[in-house]
C-alpha cells in the first residue's frame, strides 16, 4: 500500500471513530462530572479548566470562578 492510500485509510478510520464518539456523547446524560484541565485544542499545549463528564469524557462547560477556587483548594 502506498503512503497516500495508507494515510487516506487512516483518516477515514479517524472520522468514523470521531462520529462514534459523538453519538455516544450525545446520548449520555452527563450525570457525573468533575472539573479537569483540558487542552484548548489538539495542537496546543495550553490547558484550561472545564467541566467534563466522567462517563463519556465530553467537555461540557466552563466553571465559574467560585467553582475553580473550590477545585484548586482541594
């Protein structure tokens, strides 16, 4: 298999996995969540605090200042 075909195949697999993850996350009720440090984007090393579902690992929303202080004081 030439490199271009291999890359295309891998990209197709990646898209399929990402769609599967999106489906699972959309059906999740996000009942249990915690504040975590998450990367702002996949090409960056910058992190920020976000609420993340424990079950599906979806990033949900930005915590308030009070929630961040409480999290950092643990």
